[in-house]
C-alpha cells in the first residue's frame, strides 16, 4: 500500500510543480495535462486549497476526450456555460465543484469561453 501511495504522490507532485511553473493568470488557475492517469479532481482540490481566492480548472486530455474538474465560487455555472452547445459535452456537479467532459478538439473554444472568469 505504501508503494502505491508513493507512486501516486510522485505523479501528483510532478503535475503540481509543472502547473505552478506554467500557470500565471489572474483569478483563473487553468492547467491541462495528459498521460496514463486522470487525477484532475485531486489536482483541482489541491489547487483550490492552495489558492482559495482563485477559480480552478484542471483538464485531463486522453485521446479525443478531455475531462474537466472545476473548483471555486460559482464555478459550476461558468463551466456549464462554457461547454454549452459543444458537441457531446456533458457536465454537472455542485455550485463550487464541477466536472465536465468535452471533445479535445473543443478545448480551445472552451478555454476562450472561460476567459471572462479572469476579468
């Protein structure tokens, strides 16, 4: 069990360090990643703890799909509005914690629709 914990802990720390280096926006903390393991909800929770004043969006891309985890005040409405009308997009959750799925090809459009968050 300890070996498994160390494996996951190492993966999470790698993404945390990368996200902290790459993410430099105002009120929005946005991080995209890929790989063998989806830990977007865990990362979103972690960043939400680090930056309680920010809106957090973590996107895990695997193949043609992207899973989205959002955290922050009123994030559900913002994410659901950003995916509205995108083919095959789904989403739901709580007011301050949301999950969604979009096609990877629609991520640019999703990201652009989110940008009013940081203004």
